[in-house]
């Protein structure tokens, strides 16, 4: 018996450079504006992949906002505050230290709100960037390792794309989506090996209809009811005396 052969797996075609791919696909060669739009459109999307451009353009924006707000807080958001300390030996002494102005407090609150808003989409972006390198998004928690965690994550963020990362696309597409499935009701296929979809079962017969032939054209075994075993201590049925039941025998002549 022969089985239908399956063509080798093919990767989905990659969109041309400069053209915007679907939102569930990575955008290689993306610009600054496109990366920022994608960041907020995929606010809490942890499936799929993200290109290096999508990640590093966002890192650049974060750095710009942090530097600008930090300079404004340092220049216009602080003031010198005079404080008085008391010492038993020398009495009262005056000193100065830096404190926030009202404008500085306002800028600091804006910075904290911005960081909170970007917390979830930032984690999702790192998650998808790991997918683009064909690694689980859970590798993002490596950043929690003291001293070296951030360096490890940084190295992964610098890696180029791996086409095998398509297995992380939404709906577990990628390799499997490019493989044609056998027609419904086709003969069962043997193990096709790693990366191939399992054989699709044929239609299930309805109630009262004969079952489909089993593997290799053989009929499936019929089901037989096993004999009922009485439980221990159950009353035994009356035994029929030898010679038959006298109540069912014809009278003697």
C-alpha cells in the first residue's frame, strides 16, 4: 500500500523591504515612526515576532524621553532648601540641600506615569524580540539575574532574526501553516517525522452505520460483552435438576 507523499515545509514568504507587513508579522527595515505606532498597536501582544528595528527604535525613544525629562527636572525642577540642624556642642547650624519645586514634582509624576504606561507593552516587545531569534519569550526573565541579567538580555536583543521563529506566530502558524494537509478520509499515513503534521483521521461513522475499515484495509475487531461475574456472597440462581425441568416436561403416558 502506498501513501501520499508530502512536499517539504516551506516558510511563508517574507514581505519585501519597505512594504508594511501584516500586524502579526515582524517588520524588517522599519523606520522610527512605524516602530512607535506598532509598539502601541501591539500593546499587550505576546505572540508573534518583533524585528530588531521595532525594538531598538523604541529604545531610542525611551532614551530621548528619559534624558529630556531628566534635564528639565535637574534645571528647572529643583531648588536649594535651607535646613537647620541642632547640635548640643555648637547649637543651631544652617545647611542647604536640593529639593523639588512644584514644576519638578509635576515632571517627576509625568515620568512615572509614562514608565507605568510603557511597562506592559515594553515587556511584550522584548518577548516578541526573543521569538524573532527563535527563543522562548520567557527568556526575558533572565533580566532578573543580579548583575549579569541585563547584559544577557542585551546580547539576545542584538541577535539577528531566525526564520525558525515563525513557530511563535499567532495561532501556532509558521512551518505548519505552509504544509498541505491530506484530504479528508484519506488512508492513514505513517509517522511523517519531525516537523510534519500528524495524519488526519477519516470521518467518524454515525450511529448504526458500519465502521470504516481499520489500518491496512482490515476490519476493526467487534466488541463482545464480557461475562458478568457475580460479586462475593451473591445468591446463586436455582439449578435445573438433571433430566430437565419437571414443570416443562410432558406428562407420562
